[in-house]
C-alpha cells in the first residue's frame, strides 16, 4: 500500500525547510487538481480561497494558473473586489464568515479552500461549512502533537487576541490549532476523506474522488503515524526541535496513554 498520495501523483521528495534529514512530499494542490482531473475531468471548481494568505501558497499557484479566488490576511494593504480576485485585510472570525462570503462573492462551491490563521482555524472552517461553502479540496495545518484519538481545537472567543506562541508559557504553547482528529470529525460528516498528512499539513478531498487514489491510508491513526509520529527526522529537523510546541516532551508518552488520560492532562494545562 502506498503510504503517501504524493508517491502516486509522482511528486519527488525534497528537503523540508531546507533540512536534508527531513524529507517532505507535501502534495502541491495544483498537482492534486491535475491528478483528480484525469479521473473526473473538469469537476474541480476553478476558484480558490486562501485564508491566512501570507506569502506564496498552493492557492497562489492556482490563481496564477488562471483561477478566480479570494484571499484574506491582516497584512493585505487594501481591500480589493474584482471579477478575478477579491482580497481583504479583515480578520476572519466565525461571526463574520457569512458577511464575508456575501461581501466578497465567495461561491458555495470552490475548488480549494486553504486555511492557516494560526489560531481558531477549526471554528472558522466550521462557520464556512455552516454558511454552505463546500470545497473539492481542503488544505490546512494541524497540530501533530496530539495523538490520533484526541479531538482538540483552539476555540474562538469574543475579544480574542493573537499572541506569538513563543510569548506564551511553555506548557501552554501546545494548546494551539487543531488536532488531526478534530479536522476529521468536522469534515467527515460533510462527505470528505482524509488523504494526507505531511509533517503539520493535511488534506481532505470529497469522498467521490477517493477511488482514483487506490488503496491509500485514510484513517486518522495511520495517516498521523505515517505523516508525523514515525517520520524519519522528526527529532532532528531544525524547524521542529526549535519550536517547543512541536517538540513537546510529553508527546512521546501521550502516544502510549489512553485517550481519557491525555484529555485529563490537556484540561490541566488549560487551567495553568
């Protein structure tokens, strides 16, 4: 069985964050769209949503290839509405998603939705789903420190203030983002299949596309182990070992504990 869809698509592994001991085969969204198109011609909507659009991303490649789209990031200097690309510097929250969709003409069916806002990502994506927005492909970061049985995600609260992880107490730095299980629990009921985790990035596609991949792992446990926990270089990759939340010492122990015990530890950390 192929461990990673990137092998099937024909992507070549390369250094992750310029570290030769840690290889990545993170699927390029543009390559994934082309692969799906072979089995389901013209089925992927040519519209991309990039939430947390700092720098280049897979959605940037698609926009350059002629897609229409929407980008949001606090560093965007000026809002823009056009026939091709809409952009805003407005902070996206679960409470304003419906208004954002209306204001910037985000269609109900999009090709790719990428989210990376480094906080309450799960709540925002949930709001998009509840607003009726569906993507052929969802691409997001997840917090790999949490074992596959743990449903955890950072919650949005009124008055939420974003702070750098490094500025938070060390033990609370891992209370960040969303676990792979949380993303699965959110998207699976809407008809999506987990196809990949590569370091701390993950992808889901509509169930109807899964057959073209053949026998790849789609369960949270296996995908998490292949993409993170049993990954060569996890303890040597510079970007990982210098970030406390990714190198959280207890994660090795958590992987051997009952889910209920890990949940109790998380509750303890939340009270600190």
